[in-house]
């Protein structure tokens, strides 16, 4: 009887050149656990899966409204809104409106990393005896892609006002004093200056424009601050100033050439009484 050698090295596992090879490093800090039920979901789009992973990595209290996410990612508001609806439909997200003690209505978002109605994994098919029957190929329709609407152009001033343009340039170049994340390159300052000039042309005070651009900024890092400012300058543009009312002024006072009495008329001459006397005399 042969002697067994339990310490013999195992056979090397063959490598499959056509499949993926994982090289995993254990994370100890700054990581988020994502379930395979989300990462390999069969019905969610890639946009929805990526958005769910981003939301689950955020700290509690972070803003996840559509405008904040559109300012953070290159996808438009339409695609982000569609992805949020997908996550709601599959139980990864819940949104409800709440009224604060001040009377303001806000949206409260709850993220679930393990939804109650996650579809269970399909059981492995049983091995069929050889020869196996030919199974029909079932084509699964793909989810229609939601096209994002084109972004509206930046506002433009109606007239060229050098003073307004200088004020707009100085305002944009100094926004980093309110928030260091708003330090803009020179090309973005020149690109956004006409939009700020349009605000000033419509009667907006420079201090009001600064408050609009710097108020309620997202807590996370701003990777595209110029895009966020362009969005606010376009969507929050105030209406044009109404036309000034026409004021009708009375005619100036004139001294009558006949009786030297004061009367109102556009040009010097005779008063109405003196003109009547001339008509009667004629």
C-alpha cells in the first residue's frame, strides 16, 4: 500500500485568459460596503447603481437633492431624477416631504443598503443529462436611455456697460473670500462675467448677487464650482426692470406780450384773453 503525503503542495489552479482576475487589497479606512444585490442588480441601470453607491458612502445629513447631485456629477438633472426614481421603485431609497416648525417644507431622504424587497438570487440550474436539451434564447429588453435636456445658455446683457462688466469681474474673482472652494480660473471669470453683468443690468445689487452665488453650498468638495455658479446665474436670473413711467410736465410760464400777465404756454406770445380781444377787433 502506497504511503500518503498530506503535505504535498496542491495542484496549481488553471487561469482562464478570457475571464476577469481580481487583485483585492483589504481596506482599513474610507470604504463603504456595497451588497452584490445592488452591484449586480439585473433591473437597475448603471447610473442608478452608481448613484446608490455614492449615496450610501455619504455621511448622515448630506444633501442628495437633484440640483446638488447635478452640480456634483456630469449627468443632467433628467438622468439623475430618473435614477432616483429607479432606486425608490426597488426599495433602495425613500423620500418623503416634512414640514419644519418654521413652516418650511423639506424633503427627507432615507437610504437602505439592504432593502426589504431585494430580489433573491436565482438558484443554480440543475445539471441536465448529456445530451442537454437546447434552450431557447430569450432576449431581455434593455432599459431605454433617458436623454438629458440641453443646458440653457448663460444670460447676456442687452447693452455694453463697462462699469457693470468691471464690477462683475471683480465680484467673480473675489468669491473665494466667502468660500475657498470658489477660487475660479481666469477663463471661467471671463466666461461668467457677462451673466453677472446681465444681473446688474436688471437692477440687482452686487451684494445680492454675491449672496445668491455663495448661499447654501453643498457640504462635499466642489469639483466643478464654475458649473454650479453658471447654473445659479441661469436658473435664478431676476426679471427685467419695468419701464419708467412717463411724467407729463406742465408748460413753462410766459409773460403775455399784450397785458404782461403770466400764463403757461410752450412758447412766448399772448394770453388767451388778449388773443380773444384781437379776434373781436378784427
